[in-house]
C-alpha cells in the first residue's frame, strides 16, 4: 500500500479521500515547518502533499528515496524544486483550477477597495469621524483594465470585469487570437497595456521572464492615476519603485495580496494610505480550501494506485481512464528505446517515434517520453520517463512524432528510429495481447519477445552460422530460451535475437564476434 505524508494544514476531506482510495496517509500539518524533522521522515513515503509552508527542496527530494509524487494543493509551486524532482523521476502536480474563482474574486474586491477607499473609510467610520466628503471615489464602469497573464485566473478576472462594463485589454504571450475573441478581450503588447490601463492586475507565475515585470522602468510608463493589483506572486512588482510612485502620486493606489518576502510582518508599504494589503488571502475561502484539498488527494491517489497523471508540471498527462490501455504501450515504447539505446555507441542526434494503427489515436506523449527514456538510459543511468524529454532537449536531441492510420499486419505498431553520428537505425514493436514484442529491426521482419537477458547478432546470411553460434553458447554453458531469426534476403544481412537464461559475458561475445561474417554482437538487458 503506498504511503503519503501531508505536511501542511489541509482539509480533512483530503485524508478521507486517500484512505478511501487505498492509500495509507499520515497527517502531520506542522512537519513542514521543521526542515530537519521533514528530512528524517520523508524516506518513508511515496507521496508528499503540501501547501505553501513546506519547502520541497533538493535536499528533501534527495532524502525521499521512495517519493513518486509531490502534490501542491494550490497553483504556485515556487516552494518545490521542480528540476530536482524531475531529475529524480518524481511527478510534481498542482491544482490550477481549485482556487481560480476565489483568487479572481479577491482581485476584483481589491479593485473595488481601491476605487472607493473602503479600508480607510471603514476605519474612519469606526472611529466615529463620519468623513463623508473625504473619501471621494471613482467608478470602475467604463475604465480600462489591463490583465497581465490571461490564463485560468486572468480569464476569470476578465470575464467578471466585462460583466462590470470595464474595457479589458490583456498581455499574455500564450494568449491566442481566437481565445482573446472568445473572452471578449483585446490582445495587446506590454507597452500598450502600460500606456492605456486605468487598472493593472497581475495573474502570472513568478519566472525568470516575469520577475519584476512591473519594474521601475515599466511602472513609470503607466498612466498617471493608475491602480496596481497583485494577487498572483510577490516579486512581479518592484516594491521600492511602487512606493516611490505612490508617494509622488503617479500611482493612485495599490492592492497587494502578495509580497516579495513572506510572511511580511513589516514592510515599507504597510501603513501607506494608498495601499490595501492582505496576507496572501487570494485562495483563502472555505470553498477553495476544500476544492484544492480534494483535487490534490484525488490526483495523487489516482497516480499512486492507477498510474493516472493529471495537472503535472513535469510529466505528460494520463487520465485514469487512459492509464490501463496506455500502460502496455508505454512499456513497449520503453523497451524499444532500451533496445535501441543499448545498440547505440555514438551520440544520438534525433529520435523519431512513428505510431501506426490504433495506437496513433491514443495519447502518445507518455509513450514518446518512455521511448526517449529507454534510448538514453544505457548512457545516463538516472534517466526516467519524467526527466527524459528535458535531458534530451538539453543535449540537443531532436524529437519527432509521426502518425499513420495503417499498421499493415498488426492492429498497432510503434516504430522507433534513431539517428546517430554514424548511422540511422530503426526497431518496431507491437503488442501480442498485453505482451510487447519486436516485429522489425533495421527493416528486417522478425517476431521476438523481450527477455531479461538477450543476445543480438547481425551477420551475413551464410550456411553454418546457427550451428557455430549454438556451439559457442553451449561451450560457455549459456542456455538458449528462444532463438529468432530474420533476414533481408538470401545471402544478405541477417539478424539473430536470442533470449538466454543468463547474461552473456564479454569473453563469449568476443568468440561470437570472431565468427566468419558476424558484423555485430551485443548482450542486451531488459
């Protein structure tokens, strides 16, 4: 039974879901605050469920030798070392939709609070001052809202703002023209958004590209009297520059739910009359807390129990319904890659995966990742299905997928083509029932099952070869389980693929290579 640690405060609903799905769960909500205790405990678990308190650092990931999945109940994963998790083959999941509505509503609330000076007016009224003429607000109606980041939350903000009769413009490098039309927003570049917006709201993750996207330079380009709202991530706004422009009156007000350093118990902007500040409350509603807890528990349980991958940041998605059907094809792709990788002796330049027949209509991304992992594993022992695409990209390996309707003699065929510095080779496989088999190697048809230990020999098709090979293996006390042959034509290139009971050592391989007409002999492990 897989075991999961919940190291941050999470709804009881998450605990119940894990138990109902057959996952053993330990709920220790204070453990994430103690790095040393977390490091000493983490190696007992296959899964780690967290909020924002726990820091899943490289040290935690290294200590978690059994970890398979880290689940972040919420959107932001800046407290997870994703490269370290990827390198370790750990799937990192989040819940991008669970608190989207709640965070969008908080951003809209910030806009109202700034436009009508609600916090100051409330404090004044509570003090018995009744300063009706002091708090002259502005209407949101007819104003231009600039949305930076028009993903899940940004889209919800845009929809609600349009309902309030604001004009909405959006800057997002990934926003398509069609999606902009669907949302009813005008797609613009960042300079135009800065120049035209009466209100600017941020809804983008914190990355190298977005850090200080509202820099001192960009803030100075904004319209005088603009409101700035940030309910996304601290670090998106240059806070010192924001204060200076608030003091000068260029920026009329700022609504900040997040800060560069959190928890922010003191800050230069605290106490500023034009700043509405909240302690990272964007996702803090009962509904959102329940939603993200339920979602992350369901996602992690589905992965640990059924192999389903959803909302992963470093791995292809596989639905729970897809998983049973995809699993044997993923294994086939991995075995084909491992076969080709063990025969590859020079740098891989390109990998092409050709899907023919019924498999071409399935979700092929995890199959391709598995194939790449197989190809690279003989050279890079730590490679896995999660980190393989990243490793291939970092090494300049070109990856291509091709789809064909016809699989000829089979319902489905996966063909793997490897281009190296010296040669171009291919291998094809199919499922016989649920069993992966080789059906073609370098254009030579054959039919062979995979085995833990195999011997691969290429030779010229000449009489006497089979007997001589059998004699060498017999003399070495290597028992043959299966013997499969194929050739491109009489007297032409031939391939022998043998399953053997034990590994073939280098001494035996040298004898095989010394046989007349043998071109290559390799011991394979699966």
